């Protein structure tokens, strides 16, 4: 807990990257603040491993109050990973403060998932995969973790990838990614003999073979070539595969825009 000597950047912004921080903007002359303050302090003392409390006197730290547009006090804000994710104003009773915290504090699993997402975005897959496996084991109901794990395994082990998302249902969060995983997983499990004769069959099979080797660019080129000459082949399989692979790559990948343009030209 901190007060007038608070270094906001250090004690709130940076600290919230390790543990959620509740900031109480208050003033000595504010009557409701004197009612809410002890409530927050008591709750913070009992929740040391879940969140911390920082008290900001708006008269002593006018810069922080202005930065977060504090117009009435008490004003309470919840910081996670350096940003405000929830707030309220006024002197709420302890029961309502607790309900607010319960509704807005990230769960342990959610915070672990954020760490894993950062690793995945940085391409640190060797570090992320063991953490994902541990998270799924501890929280089997956490669909997002199962989806991330399936996305990393759908080329090398499509059977396992499909098992990770077997319980996903339409309406679930991230279900569009489940659709992609199921398409690619099923495609990679099929025997070559199951594909109908066509002038594009060889190109289509070569694209699938490239996927099994995790050569995504080569696979995309093959699927786009299939689209050019027989767009409906394998129940629109080439288009579905392109969409799934581009979604897997993500819009931040510099290659995606070019492949989307090639795909559109092939379809037109």
C-alpha cells in the first residue's frame, strides 16, 4: 500500500504487470473517502496474494488524477498489465466492492494464459507449449488454452489437435478457430485415395503433403492453384484451407496480405 509518496509508474503501472492493483483516488477533505478507505484497506490486507492497494491523494498527486480523468472522489480503478480494466466511484459497502472485485479480477488461469499468449506472439513456442499443457491439465474447462495447444499441434499431430477441441460447441468463445482446427485436422487425417479424380487433385495432394511438413507457404500456393482451376473441389476444401491457414498465421504476419490477394484473384 502507498500514499502521498507513491511513484505511480512504479507502484501502479509496473506493479500491475505482476499483480492486479486497486487504486483509491481520495482526499483528506472527502467524507465518503473516509468511509470507503478503511473498507479497501481491510480487504487488501486479507488479499495480499490476489491484489494490492495504492491510495492516491488527488491534492498531492494532481498529475495522476488528471491523467485518469478523476472528476469525483472516491474513485477506484483496477489496473492489470498497466491499464485500467474496471472502475467505480462513490463509497460502496464492502459487499458491493467484493462483488466488483470478483467480477473484474483476472483469475489465476487467465493471468497464466496472458503470459502464454505473449510467448506465442513472440514465437517462443518451446517455452509456451509446456505451460499450455500444464494449464490445460489444471483447467480443462479453459477452452482458449486447449485451442492454442491444438493450433500448435494440428500439423504435426492432427489427431491430438482434434481431441483438444472435441468438446467445443457453436457459440463458444474462439469457436471460429475451432472450425479451422477441425478442418485442417480432418484434412490431414485423410488417405490420398479418398480424394476424387480431378485435374487439380495432384496440386491439392501436394498442398496437403506440404502441410504435414509444416511448409505453410508451399501449402497455400498449392491450395490457391487449386482454386484457380477447380474452386469447388473437395467440397470447397481449398478455400476453407486457405482461410484456416491465414487465420492461423494471423494478421500481424507480413505474408498474410499477399496471400489474401492471391486467393481473391484465384476466386475471381
